[in-house]
């Protein structure tokens, strides 16, 4: 087993938000290597393809790492996965799963998932990071709904992601 502290931050990232970036930034300070694990998760019906979500995550993380020195954070990489999270963690030699909590309602679901993951792989620890002020209400589903209804998503996602989101929505509207 690796002596490096390797953690996964899994999600669908459909799209990646400023809330996700906050967790990525903070989690990267706790470990030697953070893997942003983008789930294929077709069951959730993402509006972006896996490749599009990966590309957005890569772009956003590149922007993020420019903002703070390497000595203040671990290495950050982005990888896709389409299997059980604990199996992906084992393959990546990760010993930690990082999850963000926005509200009490998140805790119940995340607590159950942490228990199941621990039962499947006792070497995996789940670490919860509470959303920072201003991020507690940001969710990808809300962002997609706001954008679909023509609202301003700029406070919640980068300009780059907002453009991608509106392009996708406009494309969907123009198709019969």
C-alpha cells in the first residue's frame, strides 16, 4: 500500500460548481494526492457526457491550482470511473473518500454511503467537509434548473461552465 495519503472526491460534476471547487481546494490541503473522480453515472441522467464533464473538471482544476502555491496543496488529478467507488479507490490506492456536506439532509444519505463503503472496504475512511459559507445551497441540479429557466448562474459556476451550460440548453431547445 502506498505511503502517500491519497483521497478521492467522487461525483457526477454535472456541471462542476464553485461549491465543488471549494471542496477540491480544501481537500487538496489535507492529502498528498487528491483524485477528482468523475462518475459515469448514466442513471442520474447527466446533461453533459462523461467526456464533457471530464473536460470541464480539468479546465476548472487547472484554473484553481493557479490560485495557490503547490506547497500549500497536494497533487490534484481528474479521472473517470464507472464501477463501485470502493473498487476504484482500491485501484487508485486511495485510503480516503472526501464528501461535501451542504445541509443536514445531505448527512443522512452520505452517512449511509460511508457505512456501506466501509463494510465493503474497511481500509477506506470517509471524511466530510462542511460547505463553506456561500456554498451551502449550491447544487448541480439547482444550477441546471436555474439555467433552464433563463436565470443567472454566474454566482455559482465559472463563466466557462456557464457558457457550456447555456450552449447545451440552447442546443436542446433548438432540437425538435
